[in-house]
C-alpha cells in the first residue's frame, strides 16, 4: 500500500466526525477541520513508531509534522530509514 | 520486551507488602501520610522505578509484570500504589518519553533512587475533565518562562520535590509543560484536608505566583503540553489506576469470601446461603474480567499498538467500576461489621470511589470508548433504510 493511502486509512479509522461522506485532500489540515482530536495525535505517534519502526523525538513533536497527510508522509520519509 | 522472571519480583513484592504495607494501611490514612521511611524503602528496592529501563535506574519490568506489581501494592494500601501512579507513571514515564537528558538526570534518576518525588499538576479549582481549559498561564520573559496560577487536588503535592505543571500560553496559543521545584520562589503548597479517603496520598493545593523557570525546564516543545505531555501522562496514570482497581477489588473479594466462610448465622455459615453465593460469584467473575482487560492493555502497550490507549481506557473504566461494586458488595456481606473500621472493607469502600474520578472520570472514559466504537463498530451496510 502506498504511504499516502496507509496514512489516510489510519486517519479514516480514527475520525471524530461521523459523516459518511467526509472528504479531505492530502494537504488539508485534519486538526483544523476538526476531523481528529488530541487523543488521535497520541495514537498517530504510536502508529508511526510501530508501523515504520521509528522513534519520534521530543523536538520533532511539531503539529506541522502531523497535520496533513503530505506532512506526515514527508516526516516519515525524512527519518533515516526511509531516506 | 520479554518477561524473564514472572514470579520472582512479585513474590518479593508480596512479602514486602505483608511486612511493610498491609498491616499499616489504616494507620497511613489516620496519619494522612505515607511514612518517609516506607518511601525510602520502596526507592531502595527500585519499586518507584519498576517500569523504567535499567538506563534510568529501573527494574525494566514488562507492563504485565509491572501491572501485577501495582495490583499487589494496591491490595495492600491504595495510597502506596498511588505513589507509583504519580511519581513513576505520570511523572517519571513522561519525563523518560519527552524529557531532555538534563531532565532525566536531574529528576528521573533521583525518582528511581527514591530521593525525589514528583507530582503532576494539571487539575485546577475550576478545571478537571476539561483539561484543555487550564487557567494557569505562562509568559516568556527574556529567556525564561514566568508561570502564575493555581493547581488543586495534586496527589503527593504536599511532599513532592518537584511538579510537572501544565500551563497555557498567556496569549492562548497553546499549552506547555514545565518542571517547577517545590522550593522555588513563588510556590506555595497547602495540604488538602477533609478527604473522603486516600488521605495518605497527601493531596495539596499548589499556588504559583510569578514562578520563573528556564528553558531547561520546558518539557518537550512549547505548545505540546496537552497533546503530547498531558495525554501521555494521563495514559500512564490510567494504566496504573486500572491495576489499582483490580488490587482493591481482589482485596475486598478475599475479605468477603473469608468472612462468609467463617461467619455463622442461624446455625449455618453464611457462605452456604444462595444469595451470598450469588454476590461472590458475580464479584469473582468481575474481578477476573477486570484483570483480563488490564492484561490485554499491558500486552498491547508492550507491542506499542496504537489502540493500546483505548484498551487502557477500557481497563481503567471497567476496573474502577468493578472496584466500587465489589467493595460495596463486601460491605453488604459483612453487614454491620462492614460498616466499621475494625474490618478493612469500610476503608476499601471509601477508597474505591476515588478510582472512578482520578485520571479522568468514568464518564470521560465512556466518551473516549464510545468514540472508538463509533469507528470500529460502524457497519453501514447492515443497517439501511434510515
């Protein structure tokens, strides 16, 4: 599965809005749109660390790394094992 | 992470509890404090760092083993287990996850040695479950942060050497977490009196007036205080509280069963009455179910599973409800004796209620679980025509 799709699937499985037609682009800010909440952020950190065998450091905990699908993918790819 | 010695540490812990904790549980509450000597002994045995890796002076227990240890200590005295929940879970684990090397050296290692106690200062007089609305604020002044506000219901706040303080940016842009030492200028600590139970958890009201901390005391990045630090810490706390609930329920169950087998009424041991058997059957099943949820949460945490957070929430919710039910039933089985402090169930009954309130009330847990269910159990094709 493509990285973008994998991340999208994870977000869709953890939405806090329950509209069957919810739609967002890879550049939409999922936090600002209210699609996910702060608990999701923790789940996302755990998901990225376990799925991609990465460790997210304290200084990488910037919302800008995790607020869009493209930013999440870029962040994962920026980590050494995915370079 | 593997369990290398599933029984050795628990056997040692049980012996320690039998000698140092259970016989004095009621006294701790009367004195409204855990003896400093007991805390020192727990530190020397590295119980206060049981979940930490060896690198941070810990016993590096698997979450299953650590949870069982919290259960055992919770059986002995809830306030002693509360110390692990606060200083080991909420504070120590959070600093290990998000703290700098300086913070780990200055605060985590002393926790592991039993030299320092940390407390977690999130709750405020008007802010409990809605933690995002904290009124304690900070502003950046030069290269320092200046914090002002009031925290309330802070477990072990009375004796903590330092606090993790959650505060909001004065411009409202986000929440950050700081380490504040208890002896700093502008920190005022006042013990809270008149508690229903768990007085030995030494709850305090913390007033912060223009308390200055340097950037070396900021935990993680600025504005990750709620999303990163507070949520992570509460998840640690809930895992501990879940196991504390199992411990308290197990203790109540053991007293209930023992009493029912010994107590004679109308020439018959009361255990032989079918209605008493019904109570004991339900209590046994519920304690087993609560422990099973805790064990599953522990396994998922060890695997770093993204749903471990929700599993932990379910374990905390269920086990704290079960603790209340079993403690209440134990009082019922003991009758008038259950309402008297000559028997431990009177204390267990009062202590159980606290578990449904701390680290997120039962209602908050239900909300988190329901949101999870709304995604996981939604089958739109099975229900149509609406």
